[in-house]
C-alpha cells in the first residue's frame, strides 16, 4: 500500500490492492469484458502472501 494523502478524508483515499490472477486467466483479464474481468477478482489464500513485521531500521528506509 502507498502512503495516505493527508489532505484527503478517509473516504476519498485511493485504496489499491494486489489482485493475483491465475496464469490461465491472464488472457481473459487482458482481453475480456469488464464483467469477465470482475469474475476473476477473488481473495487469494493467505499462504500466497509473504508478509511480516518490519524492523524500525528497514521501515525508516521506506520513508
């Protein structure tokens, strides 16, 4: 996620997320209709993501 925009209220913040697409669905994602693309949007299993706490030293590099 990106850094929030301090001048915007919470409901106007840009909310982005990674949406994993199965390799077999790439053509439908790229060339399909909006409805077909929306049918591919589903939550990925938690095992898909590699996430954890960040040390203070590493976090300071992100700012």
